């Protein structure tokens, strides 16, 4: 077709009945209209002449563009004489085929190409997202979302362009602006079952971050968080204005500080013996299971409360014989629930404590769902050891750790106390060591698992003494915002990475079981050891279960000094100056302690880190003792029982001696099984 388009006034154009497009999309039409308003008609329409009306044409292809022009004329954007290019068909019989050709062969742009196009407009034309949105009839939020997609990690963007992942998967990855983390998670999920799970992708990306409606975020508030250097990233791919608070560690610290202030005010106002903070909405069972609750006296009902209870009872009885009302079923249920809640609130009114009870009470301050600090409803008796000595006799007021308002974790006669938070962290690091060694010695793990199962089956109590949960559930940690960077933690990640996961993604449980049994003996043994090891709980020294964990550490022959050394960050900055000087005296005598006595706390902590890592220039014998020194909380030998425990005399060998963590023992884990099938069943059941 050599014919060229002609310019025709839009007023002389109408849509042809031959136009095959009968339906449209209001949003897409609005976008097209906005683009035409900004740039005009850039693609000609196709039409046929109207019989007996010279200069008039019916449009067979381009009806949406024509409608947009007519609307713009009505709005006054274009003048009444606005002209558009029209290619006139010589034969009206070609109208339907031409209309079909134009619409049928259109190919929608690849989403990746759209993202790059928006990015190019920003970079080459210098347009803002708002200007681009106006030009194409889009929302600014939509444009920002596409620009975020253009900045995806290259491996993810290429997968979107090649059709390997959907636009929905790409937007899930783009919920975080961290391209490095995007790539890590993309590689981790790989061909796993969760590779196309939007929630799992967003969950992994959000680890270490908080949503804007999280109780911690509500407690701190955006102004305080941003003022402290926190970053907030808006979610560009949801309809609501949800936010992601990226700097989770900072938010944890700010929330802890805010709770500590609230706890101090509550203690002064209520007169409680002690107030501990929990940076969460609830208290972990492990934190209170061995504490004795305080049961106050419930106050008598007032006449008004008695009357209200009677009225509610009458109203509740009426629900048994429903009558016709204008209320919907949902409204009736909601009213019933409100009455029940009010009734229980009156019956379960807060108990009254005497002043003496308050003085001996331990209260927990948690974060309410609305972000407000609140006192947990249950009060406990202050532990006896804390009541005997509530004040730390060492350390200056300006050197108290931020979490030192919590109760001392351990009490050793004649020794200073450490905060509960530090005790929990040290216990966690000890547990990491034990888990790594158990996971690396399947024979030991098998003996441990057998004992724990048999012991639990033959005793109705004492589960806390075993300090393990054989269901292979990872115990909940009382620590919030804690991420370990120890060699043991790194080794644990390596152990997990090396596990043979080829059986996991089978949909049917029978297929998964058969695939698991088909693994080599070494692979099944590694899974068994891993499953047993991850149950080990972090128990601070002196708490129930710590003695058994110490015993296991002795049996494993763990050399803590080869795996962990005290640093300013993980220990010395967290204890008093007097405790650091005492450690100096232990390894170098009064002379070494006096040498550093005048140092400021921070400088002393750094010097201690160098001393106990072997980097400080001291006498050879002092260096040797320093490299072997450990806080009592990091020893696997109970205080006062070191010599007896280290001998190991009189006990059957359950895998004692130094353990190599290279996994070499895995091949022997199931060697004692009567046959291959029996070994497979044993491992499969335990895992």
C-alpha cells in the first residue's frame, strides 16, 4: 500500500461497525488519553469514506485513539478543529480484515522492557516519575514501582525478561531495595519448593527488618527512628501505604531504651521489687517457668459491677431464644462476643497486692499490640538470690550496661554479677558450640537421642534437666535482635548447606520418605545429627539444665578457647570495669591489673580484647594464661566441679574426646544398625 495518510478533522470521524474491538478497559483508556494529551496522535487511524458525506470517514482501526481525541475535545484540551492522520482504504470490504490485523497481531511489551523504558526516560530526558506518570496516565506510585523493578539484581531482572519468573515474583523481590540480598535469596531458593512462593520471598527479604505497624515501630515512632539514622522503605507494590523499617538492629535498640525508661518509671510508681523488660509482645516460657507467681487478692465486686453482671447474664440468656431483629448474623455474633468479653473482664478483675507483696514482686514490661509499654498481667516473686543482693556492688553508674536492669543471671559467692541479657548471649554462644559438635558426631548424637527418648518415656518430670526437645524443633530464644557472628555459628551454616536436600521437594510424603531412605548412609546420618543438635537449648549458667549441658560439653571434649574469645563487643563492654581488672589480675597478677587500673572503661575493654586474644605484648606465661582464660559463663565445666568433670572416670564412653567438625564421623553413624533398612528407618524417624 503506497497511499499516504491524510489529515482529517476529528469532528468528521466516527467509529465503524466493522471495528472488531467491541470491549475495552477504562484504566487503559485513561492512560491512552493522557498520553495523547501530552504527545498527540503519533500513529495514524485507518478508515473508509462515508457514502454521500464528503470528507467524513468511519474508523475501522484506531477506535480507542479516536474516542480519546473526542473526549479531549470535550474537555477543551484540543480545539474543535483538531486534526488526526487517517489512512483511507480504497476498498471498504477490507475494513474488517484490516481492523483484525491491527488488533490481533499486537504484542504486549515484556514487563522488563517497560521498566527499562521508564528508566531510560528518566536518564535521557531528565523526567521525574511524576511527569512520566502524567504523560502515560499512570499513578506516580506505579512508575516508582517499575523503576524499582529496573534496579533489581541482574540475575532476577534477566529471569523476568526471559520469562523464567512472573511479574508477581519480580515485585516480591523488589519489596526490598537491597539488590545483594535479593540475589542471595534468589540463589538460595533456586529450584526449591518455595521459589515461587511470594510470602516466603518477602519473609526472607524482611528478616532483620520491621513493618511500619509492628509494635516496636509503634513504640519508637517514625520521627525518633529516622532521627537516629533509621531508614524507611515504602512498599511500592501494595495498595496500602505499608512501610519497611530496614535498620532492625537500630529499632531493637531504640525499643529497648524506650522500654527501659518505661520500666524505671513503673518501678518508681508501683513500688515493685524489680522490673524486667521484654522487647516483644509476650514473655517466652523459658523466662518464667521456674519463677513463683504472686497471687494477689481479688477485690470484691462493687454494687454496680454486680448489677452489670446480672444484666449481662439476662442478655446472654436471650441469645438462646433468638427473635426477629434487623441485625445481621455477623452483628449478632459481634454483640455476643462483646458481652462475653465484658463479663469475663468484670469477673477476672486485676488482683490487689499489698505493699509488702509489691516490694517483693518481679514485674515484666512488654510491648502492647498498640505499641504502648504495659505491665504483664502476671507478677512473680523476685528470685531469692536477687533479693539477697539487688544491687551490683561493682561498676560505676555511667558504666551500667543498657540491659543491666534485668536480673542477674548467675550468683557466685564473692564474684560480681552479670546482666541477664549478657548471660543469655553467652549461653547462646555455648549452645552454638555444643550443637556444632553434636552435629559432627553422629554416634554421640545417636546416644544422646536414645537416652533422651528413653529418659522422657520413663519419667513424668525432669524435662528441663535434659535441656533438649527431641522433636527437633529449634528452641525459642529469649534474645531479640541478636545475630551471632561466632565461628561456631558460621560452622553451623556450613553444616546446613552441606546437607543433601534432594528429597525435600517431593510433594507426596511417601515419595519424600522413599527418597530420604535412598540417601547414602553418610547423608542420612548427617540429617540425624543435625536434627538432634538443633534441639539444644541455650541455658544460662546456674539455671536448670545448665549442669547437663556442661556435662555434654565435657563429654564432647570441646575446647572453647579454640572457638571463642572474649572481645569488647561480646563481653568486656558489657561488664563492669572491676570485672575486667579482676580478669587481668587472674592472668597477670596485681602488677598487670594495676598497670591498667587508671584506664577509661572503653580503652580498658579494647586492651582486654587484645590481651585475651594474644595480641597484647606481655610476658610469655601471662599470654599463655590469657589465651586459656574464659568467663565462668562460657565454661563447659561447672564451677567447683572442674577437676572431677574433666577426668571423666567411671562413665561409659559416649563419644568423649575432642571432636573434629569436618563430618568425617558421619559414615559411621548407622554402622551399628542390624541392616540397611533398619538404619534407614531409625534415621528417618528421628529426623
